[in-house]
């Protein structure tokens, strides 16, 4: 009997994924450990290996299919004595969720459907005449003058979705807007209007629609969770960079022959890692019904990529030299942009750094990445006139730093102590080498 190859769970939180690319074809022989596909999770593209020897009998899911649930059959593997004919008649199909994802993927061209010639839709599971259709599909059908009863739905249980109507006959003259749209807007909008309500508002305006990929869905969910459930408070300090910039220039001249060039961000990572050791009460995460206080300084650093961001984690950062941190950060950032990070490389940590200084941002407030206890928002170094301790005015390069803190994990005094330690480390960079 053919063996089902199932959609793998490539991370502890993965519920579904995209089959980005098949690396084999039907009829190919594979051995355990051979790469057979590339799977996109919400954060990374990972290679998927065969777990058994055999012959690829059938590929059940097309490359590019999104939203495939974990443990959904994606291919069939034949044993040595099995023939491909045994699977042609009753090969298992992907789950309804996977089929729906295929139908609604934006880069697939929907099949043209004409309301007058489309086969009758599948009967509903309640045996009645009720038409299963999404609210958006009903609105589009009303605007085009289409009969939903004569359209086949590609969604679960024959449900009609937008993609089923996109290739239908040209719309007639605009229909009168419904009374629901004509009504004056209420004095206050609900906290979270649904997609149908938003799209109705912009129904007469030109726009392009961008589907949410797994990464953007995850970012939206996690940051909504963060702002709704984490009691943020913010601490701000100005940090003088003159000593650090001079020390960095001297250090880089000495390291030039070895091909090492340290960035200001490398020093910030080191300063934060040491500060977490100096203020151990701040090296903690929220674990639902308890606080976990970590021993090592595992520092996450936000890396912007196309369509979102990663926060790769530099583990045991307090024990590493600036050169080691610089090399590791460059490697993690490069693989993050290629979506080649493994889940253990971007999950975990107790603290994060988000640096927008290279974009010219003077200061900003970062959103805590759960379950971290804090995140440091770093702005650009700006030339300013500062007053010294003896009352003299002199020019200085000053960087604004804002610490966003989860008050469930870190109290105000502890957060202030942590930010003061970060400032002290950055303003006395030679001490970080001790």
C-alpha cells in the first residue's frame, strides 16, 4: 500500500504552510534523507527530506499551494514492489483548507466561469436549497447580476468564494447600493470592523488587494496580541557616542587585515548582553502564569526583510567577542533575508533590539515581541550641543534609546537600572572588553 507523505510541522507553532517547490517528480526514486520539497512556514523556507526509501508515485499538491494544514497528505510514496497503477483510482486528496488556499491564491489565474454555462453547484450538506457563499461573493454576484445557484464553488462543501466569480461575464450597469451601505455611519465604529465592512467603504474607489502571506499574518497576530495584552511602559535616555565612535574607528583599523569591520550595532548588542548580566532581574520572560528568569543573555535583533521582519537570536551573547557577534549577526541577517533560518535561530531570547537609526529615525517606541520582557528601540546618532557636568557647552554625537518594558515582568526601577547599564556600557566601550 502506498505510504502517505504528510505536510510536516517544521516548528513547534506551525499549523499550516506553503509548498514552495517540489524537488522531485513523479516516478523519481528517493532514499531516506533525500531532499524532496521546500516548505515555507510563516518565517522561513525550509528543505523537507524523505523519511523512507521508495518511488514518488503521485504528487497530490501543486507547488505554490498555500495554507496546507500540517499532516495533510502531499504525496504518495511507492514501495519497491508497488506499481503506480495502484494509486490512480483512489489517491487521497488534500484537505479542503489546502484546496481552498489553491483556489484563492493571488498568483493563480482563476478559471473563467460563465453564469449561463457553469455546471450546477454541489448540494449543501443539509440537503436543502440554501446556497453556500461567502458574504463577499454574494456582494460581487449582486453587482454583476450573477445567479449563484448556477456557479460551482471551490470552497469547503462547495462554498462559493470570490475566486469563483472573478472570471464571470462582464458586470452590467452598477446596481443600486444596498440600504445597509446607504445608511448614515454610526457615531462610533466598532473596534474591529470586518473585511466586508471595510471593502464596502472603498467599493467605488480603485485599489489593489494584497493577500496576507504567512509571515504577515503572524506579525499581525503577534503584535496585536502584544499591544492588547502586554502592559507596556517606556523609558528614554540619550546616550553619547563620541567615545564609542572613536574606539570603533581605532578597533576597525586594527581588524582590517582580518577582514573584520565592527558596526555600532555590534557594540549595542554587546552592551545589552552585558547589561542583562549586570541586572539579572531584567533578563526574564513572561510565561503565562509565571516569570522565567534566564541565566544567559540571549539577545534578539530585528532584521527587516521584504514583506516583514525576523528577530534572529544571538545566544550566550555576553560570552562572545565583538568580532564573534559581528560575524554571527551578519550570517543570521543574510540567511534571514533569504528566509533560510531554522526556527531555533529566531525563537527564544529574553530581550530584543530594534535599530532604525540607519533610516534616519531619531527616536521611536518599539512593540515588545512576546514573550520577551523588553525591547530597546535605537535611533540615529545626531550631532547636538550638550552641557557637560562642569557647565560647559560642547558638540557631541547623541543617540536616543527607548526601552519598552513589560510591566508584568520588569518593574519601573529595574527597567531604569537596565537602561542605565546599557548607557554606561556604550559610553565606556573599552570596559566591554574586560
